[in-house]
C-alpha cells in the first residue's frame, strides 16, 4: 500500500508578513551601525563582503514590491518547495546585481530605510492571495514572503558570522518559517517515513525510504537546533562536522542525512 500523500504545510499570512518586516528591521538596525571597516569584511559566501550581503538583503526584500507592481498572473505555477531548485539557475545574476547595488550605494542605511518603508506600504495594500510574477515562476504573496524569511534568516546568520559581536537577533516567527520550509524541502527531496528529523520547537518531518514506523519511538532519529539545521541545509556546516561537534544527534542506520545535504547554498 503506497504511503499517504503528505499535506503541504500552510503559513499564516499575517504572521508571515510580520516576520519578514521584523527580521528586515533587525538587519537594518544592526547595519546602520557598521563601520566602513566592518562593511569591507569578508563573509563565508565566496568573495562577498559584508557590504555586498547587506545590499543583497535590500534586493531580496525589494523583490516583493517590484512583483506587486507587475501585472498579476492568472494563477501560481511555482510551488513553495520547488523554489530553491527553481531559483538556483539565477544565482549568478542575483549575485552580480547585489554587488552592483553595493558598489553604487554609499549610504546603505538610507537604502535599507527606504526599502523597509516601501515593503510596509506594499504589504498594507496587498491581499495575501495575490499572485506574483517572479523570475522563476508565479507564486502567491504568502509563499514568496516565506522565501524572503528564509533569505533574511540565513543571511542574518552569515552577517553574525562575519562581524564579531554583531549579534543580529532572529525574529521567532521568521526563524520558525525558515526552519519549517527547509525541513519540508528535505522531506520532499528524500521522501519516505523511516527517519524522523526533529528540530524543536519548530519542526518534525519524516523522510528517507525504508521501513515506516507507526507507533512508539522511531528507529531512526535526527535531532538538532534550528540554527544548526539551517546551517546544515544551506551548506554552512557539514553533516560530519555537526556530528563531531555534538550539535546534531543521529541514531539508527538510516539517520545519515549527509547524502541529502545541503538543500541550498
């Protein structure tokens, strides 16, 4: 008997909007205090500097308003869990645009302030059912905002790693959305029910083909915290390093997630 089809997770539109606004404000508040020397620091993203990364986050958020100003497609054709793979082909163009914006923008605080204000204005007027025409396909506004939460959370962690003592906080709802989307992406990439992945307090998913447990403690369990999971899913840390460092626990013969990671870079 084939396994039951898993229901796609839904995200609360109001909470998702608030999460994106809150996390972008966290970034803006921290970035305005960065010195020229800190903005020139390298990041763990190849040749990107902190300045490049801050500009990228402005572009990431501004994409919402730009899409809302376009004509609305008849219906969405890009599922949320297909977003990561669909946008991978555009990574080089996105990186180039981010570096160009960084080089052309001496006042990053003014850019971030304007971007945040524009985002709030656009979201105040847009219904959550609005369909957006994006480069990779048409998505609902709420689904696109989930992807913006992922970008903001992942790159907040990158900024904190690049600038000692920066410590930009993560909005709880933004962190939850990022954790859940990446966990669901794993379950879609490695479908099955033999392994349970626990990321308290935000997500539990089952994945990996093999015997499916129906009750009691599953034979294959992976457990970690949200930020470690996000770093694993995005290639910021490796499966083996996380195991060796004790930030992830894995038990059972099908508890090795190494072959399925990272999900995005």
